[in-house]
C-alpha cells in the first residue's frame, strides 16, 4: 500500500462516524438519482408501449395528438364521430387486415365506458406484443345476447370490488365524476374482469357497440325523449346497429403499405378523416408531457449536489481538527500536490463507497418493489447492471466529488506551517 493510500485510510478510520454519515448521505443521493433514472426510462418505454401491433388509428378530422388522447388514453372527447359506412369502406380496403371500432361518450362512476367489439380483446396489444388477459370471466357476447354485458378493467374492479355477475349502471357523459344522467333503466351485467395491464384499459368499462346504442334508443340529441321509455327486453326489437363510432384501430396485412393507406384515409372522399401512426404520435405526445420527467431528474441531481455539498462541508469542518496533521505532513516535505492528492483521494473514496452502497440500495429496492410496480403501474423495472446512461450519471457524481475536494485542498494548503504547529488556547 502506498503512503498516500495508507494516510488516506488511517485518516478516514480516525473520523469514521462523520465519514460514515457522509457516505450514507451520498449513497442515498445516488440511490435516488439512479432510481429516478430507471423509473424515468421505464416510464418512457411503458408510455411508448401503451399500444402496439396497431398500424393506424383513424378518427374524424383533427389533430394527431388529440386523436391519440381520446382513442387510446380516453382523455378528452372527439370533435366529431366517423360514420359506420366510412368504417366499412376502410375495412374493405385490400391492404387492411382487421379493424376494431371504439366508441366513447359514456362513463361509470368517473371511469370511461368504451364501446367496441369482442375483437378488441384479441387485437389490442401493449408492451412487447402482450395481449389482454382475463382475471375472471369472459368477453361480452355478440349481439343480441351480449347487449347488456360488460367487462371491467382491473382498476375499476379493484376500486369498487366488482366481480362476475354484479350489475352496474352507466351514465351519460364523459366521466371525470360528472354525468348528465344515469341509464338506470338499462343496467349491465359484469361477465369479465381483466388482468392489470398498466394501460388505460385498466380504467375502462368495455361494452358492445350495440350496448351503447341500446341505452340511447329512447334518447335524442343527447337527452331522454320526454314521455318515452323503452324497457331493456324491448330494445332488441329496434335497430341498434351502430351508426357512428369515435375512432378505429387498424391492422394492415403488410406494414410496408402503411403510408399509402394513411394517405388514402386522409384524402377520404366520403368524409374528412385523420389517420395517424400510433408510435410516431406517442413520441410527439411524450415530447409535450416529458417535461415532468426532466424536472424529476433535475430534482434528483439537486439531491446529489446537496449530498456532495455535505461531503465538502465535512471535509472542510475536519480541517480544523487536522491542522496539526497537515502541518506535520508539510514539515516532512509534503508539497501542495501531495496535500491535494490526499484530500482528493479521501473524497473519491467516500464517493466510490457512496456510489457502491447506493447501487446496492437501488437493486435491493428494485427486487422488492418490481412485482408491485408491474402489477399496479405496468412498470417492469428489473435488477440490472448500470446502463450507459446510468454510468454517465455515476461518472458525473465521481467527477463532481473530485472537484469538491479542491476546495478543502486549497484551504488546507493555505494553512501555514507556523499556524499548524501553534497550540491554540
């Protein structure tokens, strides 16, 4: 062991209590920085994986981000619907493999209601081509048998304790806890509960398109028709085929043709429509909402700065106790470089120890919390070696610790030999 290393180790051992607290502060700061970075990265990936396997999303003419928000995230409302006839024409295009219509507009106790077909449970993909799975029950049946059947997402079921066989009432309105009127005369029976996906599907009640039409059969212009009441058992006598839908998810036979089909839909002659690529629009949306993740990372960086400031404070405060030690070293011939090297080595040692302990804390916490994060939020954060981005952050922490040692190093050298050897009373 070199003399500098020996002096560094002995000095740290002599101040083990204050040094230990400093290492703990640095470790917690590093753990927070790396933990936030991993959550931030996984959140971005999970956001991008909200929908996969869908080549195009089609809706009424409007902005791409707005279409994505209401069709996938069920946020906001469409400015207009698209006709069923137009949807059928799009489905008949030779390049189109499948079409899943979605209809929004109603809610249940603050959660959105999604009208669709049973194909939604087969075609909707999320994460790495994951399919929707049932925790209990089944999909709603095709009309007319399954008109008043519903499937609830995992969060809806958990919030209200729903299970198969329970009856629920839908409300007219887009959710958010506010509705115009309840469709209490036409309740739905829960026939299935979905497993948690970490997507907006968890916060959705799914029914058939015919079910959406059925509860509005005695409504007109968004309000009940005065004096008209049609009982559920009489609904099947009326035409409850869907007339319009909010949007549609489209899968193509060959993704090479995606831009050609998009152009065909955007120039559709029957009515003005918009077709978007989900992946590209998700990235555009993330550029708008990703400011929050950057702010969170900035807060973590500030925590690291505070930890390193504590490291500097401890080293500067300890100089008063080490005046005689440093003066003896200088009397023995230690120059500015040796004094500075000693303090830099101590600072780096504390930073390396803090980084190591911080990584251990992050991985232990990840191992303990990853099942819960995956189940509750769909975030698949696993135990792993630091990524390239994380290594860059750790390198920055180490470099900052070296720079932090310059302040006590310069201060220590400025102590004169006579001042260090003088006994203070």
